[in-house]
């Protein structure tokens, strides 16, 4: 009888141990011995805290609108090469489901751009965008017009939020460029990287400003853009480089504030700039573009032409801003105040 009780007790204990073992296998807690699950759980918790989020954007007319991002965007249609470059730089290019409207300007990311799923180098159709089933569209605000890709409400009615770049409307400033970067960081939940980039850029700009404070003479600088045989002036609300010129110790010649103005040789002579900056799309064409002005007999009496002070800068960074903003700012400073910045 005693032996039967011992055997019965041992069987009962074995069954309990088996049951406990099974329970423990179905209730694994994330810990150091299971790092993958810990990381996934932490990532999921962080995402759940970040989304949904509501963002203020502006349409092409400057009207304020709200966009709600319900979850982390994984399939993004990007319209505008500059935005694609930002995503590449911040390591988020895998989210791009389709890219359209390539400006063909010089880019250090040219090879990476070629590897992206390019829809068209012009405006894509609504149907082409819908086929990609995006959960977000990132674009310049000017794209959101009925005759282009449809207005913002068109996409919102289909459950697709948009992120429209502020700095693609009138009123372009360095601050609004940084705000676009901040918005991208918020929407993609990568604020640590975007904030670090912004702070580094702002630090470099502040250092340039400190040096420029020592400027005694401030040269008058005229910004010109070229399109075929026509030359245009950019009002300060239509570009960023006006802030760079002033911040570097120069005076930005203001012909008009909010519009493009065609500039003939007579118009250029009438403002007689000390220095001329030209925006050019292709980096390789810089010298040829400079020569067009230096060798133009109608401009020979302009101060900038007499002294050979004509410089070409890359269009996108000068007008809308790019990841090389602080680099261009320093380059402009060397041109505007060469004596102050010759060692920089």
C-alpha cells in the first residue's frame, strides 16, 4: 500500500511539472534571452504612441489644412526629386512606392534616384498613383491641382493623406525649409535624425553670421535665373538665397518682392550690381553660363562684369532649399565677402 502511494505521488508530480512547462512556453515574457521579441514589442509600442498624428499643411494658395496620419506610412508616392533625396539621405528610400517629376538638376544622389521605382519624370496620372495603393503622398504643393494630380481633397476622400512642402509655395524662407524637414521627420517618426540634421545646419549658419558681422562694406548682389534666352529676377519671397546674401554681409537687390521679373541687359545696367549670382540647373554648364554674361557687349559697363564678379549656383538649393543648404550658404559667403571668409 505504501509503495502504491509513493508511485501515485510521483505520477502526480510529473504531470504538474509537464503542465507548468507547457504554461511557461505559452507565456514567454520579452527579456534579454528573447531580444527579437523585445525589440518588436518596443517598436510597436513606440509606433502606437506616435500614431495617429495630425499635421498642419498648406495648399498651393497658402490655405491651411489638417492631415491625419493614422499609422506609419509604408507605401509613399513621392512627387518631386528633392523629397526623394531627403528620404534617401535619412535612410527611408525603401518606403518609396513610386517617384515622379524629376527636375534633372545636379544631385549627389543621382545613382540612388535611378534605382527608385520611377513612374514618370513629369506629373503622374491619378490612375497611376492609385494603382500603387499609397498610404501617403509627399509632394510640392503645386502638384495638388485638378489639372495635375488632383487637389488635396481628392486624395483625402480616398483615405490617402498628403504632405505638401511649405517651401514650394510663395514665401520661401530658410525657416520654412527646416519646417518641411521637421514635418517629414514627424510623419515618418524619424525626428531624432531630422532634428540632428537641422541643428547642425543652424549651427553652421550661425557661425557664418558671426563672421559676417565684421563686414565693413556690403556689396549689392543681383540674383538672376535663366530659361533659354530669357533672364529672370527672383523676388526675395520666391527664393532662399536672398537670406544667404544678407546673412553673409551683402545687400540683396530688390527689383520686385513677390514676382518673377524679366531682366533685359538695360534692366541689369539700371541696378548696376556689384556682384551677380545666376541659378543654373546643370553644374557642368556653370562656366558657359558665366561667359554668356561676361562676354555680352551690352553689359560691359556693369560693375559686376568689369570686375568679373559673376557666379553660378545650383538652382534647387538657392530657390527652394536642399540638404546642402549650409554648404551653399558658406559658398555664397566666400563670394560676397571673400576677405572675411578666405580661410573658411
